[in-house]
């Protein structure tokens, strides 16, 4: 059994992570910290977390904690990860991994030097629909993949509804930091490849006081495939992807929400068919596999290097949006 200390008790942790963790046979949250004492007490009571900590240092000192689950605002991810590593704790860090690629490199080095595991919260590849889509790709059902289109839009995200996520000093940006990391990682998962360069449309341009709210970016992979990442805080609510190959395509809609079903459609040889897939919950499976890696002293299912790559792509997208030029990705 792997025991977690939860750093941050916001809505995602309360409504998604902790409920899913209850279904994981090798994981248990036993301590938690949040700057909002009322929220902390509520979450600890709801999920039977015995140690409610007043400070992050108290969380590090909590009895029996194996892993610090970093779900604080993005600006604190580096600090909390490095402090946890120095305390000899394994780390599971929510996306985005850091505020920029340089921070991610520091986090990787800190965990490596202390011999602790660093896992990153990219959950979507672990869902049944995405696992089945990857199988179809490997089976050659749509031939050679040449293009992907991935959308994740959450209309209505603003300072009144999501607070710090719209403050660039705390979040680092808007949908590029909140939603796009998932899409970038998912494209890399489907292609088994990394992004070499990007061209991006970012509106409005991110500043020190204002986030961007709408982004479309074209990613070019080392193997020649391309992916369009479309993400927004103002354009409706949807999440879907299309994978285009030389002999057909795979379309998925509604497969990335918590405990959701959705549908996967395979179009090939002039016909369309609905594809069945397992209903495995992606957050639950992500936590299960991370705990297994800690138990067996294996590499985490999503590594710090994967988090670094996604952040390097985001850095390049912001640069491209500002300069209007194609920008290389520097890991």
C-alpha cells in the first residue's frame, strides 16, 4: 500500500482524484495540506484523511507518507517537488509540471539526485478509449498516421469560476497551461514520437497580468506527422480527437471526462463502425500504475521527461504566438 500526502485540496482533487483513489487497491491518502483550512477540514472529513496539516513542512513530516501528490497552484510545483525530494518522498505532480521547461529540468534533477520517483499527471492515455485507439493504430487499422486533431475547450473559465487558474502569476497562462498539456501528451502517446517544432495562434497574447484564452497550434513531429491542438476558455465545452491515417481515421468524442463513456468510431475501407472499449477510469488507472512503479522500484508510467517535453512544447507555442514564427522545441 502506497500512502499519499495531498498537497492541495481543490476541486479537481476533491471531485476526481480522491474519489478515484478510493477504488485503487494499492493507494491511500493519509495526510493533506491546503492553505484554506475550511476546505482542508472538509476534504479530510469526506475522505477519512487522518492528518490535516497546517503547513507544507508539516505534510512532509506527516507519519507514514510515501508520496507527495503535488496539486498546488502551478507556480509552486517546482518548490513543492524539490522540497519533497529533499525529504526523501516520492512525487506525483499534476500537470503542467512547471511554469516553464527550465523549472522541469530542476525538478527532474532534484528527484534523480535523491533517488525518488517523479510521476506526472497525464491521465488520458490510461482511459479505455485511448488504449483501444492506440491498439487500432498498432494493428494498422488506419494505415500510417499522418495527422491528428485534438480539441479541449472549457467555455466559461474566468477569474470568478476558476480563480488562480486565470492569474498568470500563479498559473503561468490560460488554456495552454491548463488543458493543452493533456493534448500534447496524448498526441505523443498515439504517435510514439516527440514534437520538433510548432506554429501557433495565441489570443490574446499572454502578459504578466493577463492570460491567453484561445489557442490553435500546429505541432510537427520528428517522424513527419503533424497534430493540431485546439484549446480555449471561451469556445464552448468539448473534448475530442481525430487520428488520420493513409487508410482511414479514428474519431473519438466524450472519452476524456471523468468516469465517462463517449464513443470511438473507426472509418476504414469505406465503412464506419463503433468500436467498443473497456470502461477503465483513467485517473484511477494512472494512480494504480504509479503506485505499482513505486512498489516495484520501476519507472513511473508518465515520467518527468514526458512532463518536460510537454512544457517545452508549450514554451515554444507561446514563443511562436508572440513572434508569428515557427519555433523549435528545446527539451
